[in-house]
C-alpha cells in the first residue's frame, strides 16, 4: 500500500458528516489539508480537531457553492495538491413531475449545481495542479499519490421518484468520473467514485427519526472514510474506479 504521510488533500464539505471524518482520518497521516464549508465558525472547530489529530497544516476556505466563485478554492491549492476528495453534496427529496411544490425548479437547479456542476468545474480547475504536483514528486523520487475521489451514492443505481433530482445528479457524477478516468489514468492519477448506501449523518437523521430507518444498521462516516483512504493508497498498478458500500444488514 502507498504511504500517504504528508499528502496534500482538498476536502469539500469538510464541516460535517462524511467530509469531517475524511478530514480527521487524513489528519492521522499528518496531511496538509484544505477544507471547505459554508461557515467559518464550523470550519474553525474542525481545523482545531484536525490539528489535534496530527494534521501538518489546515487551510480553510469558506465557500457556498450555490453563490460564490470557486477562485479561492483553486488558489488555496495552487502551491500543490495530491488528492481531491469531492464530497460536498445536498439531498432535497420531493416529487418533480406530479407534486405541487413551487420550489421544484429551485431544488432541481440547486441539486445539479452542488452535486454535479461544481464537482465538474472544480475537477477541471484542480486536475492540472494535481498532475503538476505529481511530476514534481516523481522528480524528487516520491511516489505518485494523485487521486480524485468522488463521494457518490447507491442512489445512482436506485431510481426513485422522490429522489429524481438527487439520482440524476449522482448518475451524472458517475458518468463524469468514468469519463475523466481515461484522461487521467496515463498520468498515474486515480479516479474513484465511491457509492455509499445510507450513512449516519444529518442527511439521514429525519429518515431515522420518522422514516423507520434503523440508525444502528446504516453505514458510519468512518466506513466511507476508510474506503477513501484505501482507494488512495492502492498501488501504482491499480485504480479502484468504483466502490459500492452496502449496509451489511437491511436497515
Ligand atoms: N448520508 C448519506 O446517507 C449519504 C449516502 C450516500 C452518499 N452521500 C453523499 O455523501 C456526501 C456527504 O454527505 P453527508 O451525509 O456527510 O452530508 P452532510 O452531513 O449534510 O454534510 C454536507 C456537507 O456539504 C456541505 N455543503 C452543503 N451545501 C453546500 C453548498 N451550497 N456549498 C458548499 N458546501 C455545501 C456542507 O457544508 P455546511 O456544513 O457548511 O453546510 C457539509 O459540509 C454528499 O455528496 C452526499 O450526497 C451521503
């Protein structure tokens, strides 16, 4: 397995849930972290936790993907980056074709923007930085640890009328990650789409409270984070391009 010590990692949506756990686990590798979220107060707390866990440095970028420019994210990475964990996402369920809600159009645009458009644009801005950073590592006789990891969902494979915008955004994201892999593979950069089933975070809290989902049987953020670090540390001859994480028992 590759040694990820001191890797430089960008995690979007690092303030809560899965992104927070990924940031903490990379901290144990003494990583240099760039973390995004929409609120500086929350990111400050995560920054302290990451430094306490061993992170070598933590840079915070406060950015709302619905309204803000991505320039600050790209410029935070410009000194060099090894791994991009594209995690931030939103889940806004509801019928789109027969429901009467006047927020339908807004939900569609917002879901596609945060879950699909932003990951595509960020990947296009950040991949050249990762490629250049790996060339420099290789010249210094360090291993190529370049990777783009997309936190997708098993919803991609479970069409559902209540989740049509979310499913469309995640299916599009899989199409994107599969499409850029051939572009990046010869550069030694891994591209991996990770598809968890239900995970115990804010997204599923109402499903557990009111929807009969058993919180003891669903995945934890740690289950997802473990798969991220595993994917990044696989050898130079292997790229796990897609990982599906099902719950062990029906929740
Ligand atoms: N939980 C599940 O069951 C599950 C299952 C499969 C896949 N996933 C995927 O896993 C990823 C993480 O989900 P999670 O469960 O950890 O969700 P979460 O706890 O709701 O956290 C979402 C993260 O995304 C950020 N975010 C949301 N809207 C944003 C915006 N407009 N601009 C910038 N950042 C924004 C949030 O930042 P703030 O804290 O600043 O709002 C937060 O850090 C998502 O892509 C989700 O689709 C989740």
